[in-house]
C-alpha cells in the first residue's frame, strides 16, 4: 500500500519511461546520484585540461583575462561543431553517408546560409570552422586577423534577423589583437595557437548530454583559480552547482512543466540552465529569461545558453540594471524564479523619488535602504512572480532581522502571506565569501497562513576550506520543505501572527531550537564522586603520615 507521504514520479532514462513510487527525498537523491561517478570523471578531465592550458599560458595572460579567452574559444569550438553536426546529420539521414560539412567548399556552403540562420540563428562557413582553423593555425602568420574576421562574420550572419540581439557582441571580450597576449603579432599568435590546441584536446563529447554543466563548471573552476588574485568574488558571477540544484528543486517542486524560468541577476546563467536540466528544456514552454548588469557576464550567459543547446528563440537575456531598468515589463509573470542576487549592494533607493511609485516597490510603502538592495531584489521578484509560481532566492542573512525600512518590507511580505519558507544554509558554500546565507521562498497562493523555517546549517560536508551540499543534504532539505511539518532541531512551521508578535524577525534561529550536543553532566552524581575522591585522598594522606612516623 502506498503511504500518504509517497509520491508517484516519472523518470526518463534515455527513451525509456520508468514509473515508480518514492518519497520526495528518495527521488531527488536517486536522480542526483545516478550519474555521480560519471560526473566526477567528466569534471576531473575538464579541470586537468584547463589546468594544462593555464600552465602553458602562465606569466603571459592575467588570470582574469585568461578566463574570457578560454571560454570564448570554447564557445567558438562548440558552435562550429553544433552547426556542422546538424548539417551532417541531415545529409546522413538522406543517404549521403560520406558527407562532411567541414570538407565542403565555401561557395557551395553559401547555399544553406539562409536556412541555417533561420534554424540556428547564425552561420559559419566550412573554412571558418574550429576544426579547420586548428588544422592550419601553426602555419597561419595572421592567425589573429583570421580569428577576428571569423568572429565578426559569425556575429554579422545574424544581423537583421530575429537572432541579432542574441549574437551581438558575443566575442567582444575575446580581443585577439590585445597586447595582453603579447607585444608582437608573432607572440600573440603563439598564445592563440596554444589556446586553440588546448581547447581542441578537451574531451567534451556531446555537450548537452554531459552530466556536468561543462561550461559552467569550467567557469567556476577558473574563478577558483584566479578570482582571488583579481580581487573579485566568484560568488558574484556564478552559483555553485549544488546550490543551483537546491534552489531549482525548491522552485520546481510539484511541477512537471512551466511557462518560463526567470533570474533577475542571472550571472553566467547557471540557475537558468539547472532548471532546463531538472525540468527538461522542452517542458519550459516559453523559454528562459534573465537580466545581468555586468556586460562581460551577460555575454557569458548568452554563450552558456547556446552551449547547452538552448536555441536563440528560447531565451531572452537583457543587459541592464534590474532594479532601475527592468527589461521584461510586458511579459506574463513567471512560474519559476531562481536567483542569487549580489549581497547588500548599493542602489539609488530613495535618492530617486520616482521609485516609490514603481509598482514593484510601492506595495510595501518603503524602499530598501540605499546601502542594502537585497530586499529590492525580493520585491522585484515578487512582482514578476505568477500566481501559481514559486521563487527561491539566496539572501544575505541581515535582511531577516535588521530594522528600519527592511523590517517594514518584511512586515508587508508576512502580512500578505508571501513568504513560504526561510532556509538557513551552511557557511562557506560560495567561493569568495564565508557568509552563511539563507534562502527565501516566495509564493502568492499558499494553502496556510504560516511560514516554514528550516535549519540546514549543518547539511554539508567539508571540502578543503569550503563546505559543499551533498545529494543527501539536498534531498533532505527538499523533503523537509515538501512535508511542511515540525521536526525537532530541524524545522518548524510558524503562524504569521506569531512572527508579527516577534517584530517580524525571520531569522531561522529565532524559531528552530538548535540541538545541544554538549555532554550532559549530572551535578549531584559529580559532587558525590568528588566527595569520594577527596575522602580517598585523605585516607591516602593519613596512611602516608603513619608510614613516615614508623620511619
């Protein structure tokens, strides 16, 4: 017999549909661990190759700039293989088994330009393919110019089409004529050859079938290698895969398909892509939406979409300040919002008197402080959230208890029953910061007038100097979130009236008692033992005194 806490799930393994009954915790654990060994093998191979390229480039290109070069060339390789494989498959399926687009003369290939731009959003001539450039790169004295022309040509192929905005400026950070590569053309080309050869050696297989987020993982690994030297925080641009997994599991729980996914501070797009992986991109009907203020990271996010086979008509990434100039006003609300916005950054706040009339912020009657924009991102996300949607957002812990304007915003959220859950995470989860962050889950259509608090501060394992969420940790947290019941020392469902009485403090520690793991001592028994020891000590002294007298 199936228990009430069980759920019926459907998994797809290859093309085989497998139905079985399992708890929420077990389904997440199973799906996360089925490919865990393969994932580590792929990740280790990727890291070894990146390290080898970095070792070749050491002392020439600054680490922070090197990141842009390796990811740009990686993208160039990907789109080359993507379009070539697409054309080849079409020919092979029609019976032309010996066909290879890479061998086709450019003038003949021009015949499919218009068709490919319509399907893929871009076009690359055979002579411009990554594999063909690699064949002759050692002998090309003008390699830098060759690459620059190819990148310009790829972007130009989308000009005047629906995909123009998605391809415009994608190679802007890949400056093949920069002095950072070398003082002379010869020196620059030497470095470019090493980059091409290094990327060529990467064993990446079929990108979208890889168990790891190959591009995102390369980005994270490069961050860990170079971000500290560049004085930048990796957490600002990339959310670790395990945190992305948790956020997305929370936001998509109980959903098999959604209208679209949104991230108002999307960075390199790892959260959007995690939703594609968990739900299946075909189950996100209208695609993936995001906004990013940093131009370099905005370019990386768009590249990341393509790299994971998200077609240009299935994503809309904008480059603007989300809080001041949101770019998705006219879109219908989002069923899934996942985000890790920057912590406590400055924004205009009440320096701009028009913002208090902004329909995103006006309902709370107050703006987030100028020095701490955290709750401005929360209010923005709430405004963009569908009635049947869920938003899971990483928050700086201070927003849960600070007074002033932040307290008034929390009051608005609680009084209107928008906060579904607050989760305390472990510290040291993000590269570049040791802060123990929280997750706030928002919903507009809740079944109760309560807020769930989960203490997940111990749900991790230590890896070198950082903590990491394991599949078991993620599964356990999501199970607690799903069950929505009190569990001693782990979670508590608190009525919103109680939260109001507590001055709208949303800190998990206020409501979830921490287990006292200290050894319990019985004072009465301890005193009795001490008395025995003292008595025995006195007896020994008396015996020693007797012995001395006899001597």
